[in-house]
């Protein structure tokens, strides 16, 4: 699954997967008012949390790389 990969491997695909995931969540939580919608909502929130954490880590990695890159140039 793309969201479990690191975002630096293919950032566009990673962001597209996040968009699709939010669309799936919207579909199930707004159109279908049943237990399935609640289960989907919980799973989507879990995956989005992991995706956000991955993006934060990648951003931190890039900042560190740029900061130390300037020190050694």
C-alpha cells in the first residue's frame, strides 16, 4: 500500500492516495449511515494518521538535509 511507504519514494502517488482515502471516507460516512461507515471512518483515520506522520518525518528529513547541506558547502 502506498501510504505505508515513505513519501519520498513517490510523493505524487502518496498525495493522490491520501486524496482517494479522504474521498472513500466521505463516501462511506456521508452516504451510508450504518456500522460499515463507522468502521471505515476508524480505519481511514488510522491510515491518515500514519500518512501525516510519514509526511512530517519526510519534511523533517528534508529540513535536516538542507540545513547540514549548507554547513558543508
